[in-house]
């Protein structure tokens, strides 16, 4: 068991996903933009007793991100699962951001995920197994969050493209779409959301889902989970 790599290992979903995989005895490599952030998550995971590798890289920096993924593989071996959880979450209205600001947000929200996939998915495909899971959001575009809406639409398209490219070779590419603000003790508790990542990683191939939507409770009190099934064959960066 080579372990899990969490890119965007911040105090919310990233931390909870790392803890969830560590609970199963999986070593984890944590990648965050700052040493302070990654140390805090590493300290939370340490009591589980699994091996923890702490790395810093800006997900928008291709060279740094690829180097971090190489370092994780050197320490733990080729990963069983890679979770891309980095995002710039900021309110912005149509026309409010400069072109450069939109490019910066897109670089983190979408291109970083593509960089990570290009680094790890080919090796997963060659061995015929592995999971690449991206944190999604904004199931409906929101004019108060233009850059994030565009980015999460891009994530949805990217997952489809990666699934077509690597899915037939045995790589499970999927997204967990979070349809609300993440906070402990709410309908969008990160510990609850983290369960979806483990579920996706452990699904048998004939039951693969490409998207899980965490929508919180409905009027009946039951959680809504919309899924799309694959046919057989830190702004704020979380």
C-alpha cells in the first residue's frame, strides 16, 4: 500500500480526507502552499500512527508541484490515490476581476489539477489501478462567485476528459462536488464530506461513479447525493 497524496492539505476538507485515509492505515503525503498549513495537518494525522510526508508547493507552480509529487513518490512509492483539493475561493462579480486575477484563479482551480494528473495518472494507467479525485463545487453557477463557478465547471470537464483518457486503463477519475460552504458541525462538515473520497477510492470498477454531489440535507432530512456513473470498460486554498 503506497498511500495517498493530498494536494491542498488545508484545515478543512484536506485535513479530513487525510485523516480518513490514515484511519485505514494508509500513509499520506500532504502538499500545501505554506509550511505552517502542512505542519498543522501533519500534526493532526500523526496520532494515527501512519507515515506522514509533509511537502510545500504552490499548485499553480508546475515545477514545484511536479517536484512535490516526485518527492512523495520517492518517500512512499507510487500513490494509490491522489486527491486534488486546492482552490481559490473568493467572491467576485462579473467584470470585477482583472484578466490576471482570473488567470491566477484558473491556474489553481483547474490547471493545477491537470498538472497533477499528467504527473501521476500515466503510471497508474500502466499498472492498471489508482484513483485521482478532485474536489468540485458550484453545481450551479453563481454570479457572486464568477471565478469559482468557472473553475468548478472546468473541473467537471477535466474529470470527464481524464476519465476518457485513463479510465479504460483502470484509473478511477472522479470529483466530489461540494454544494455549500464547508464548516464543522454543519450539513457540510468536512469529516462527512471526506467519506465520499474513501467511497470513491474503494468502489469496484463495475460500480465506479464519476461524480458525487454533497448537497446537505433535504427538506425530509435526508442527504442528497447526485451521482454520475462511469460506464464499464489556500484567496483561500483548501
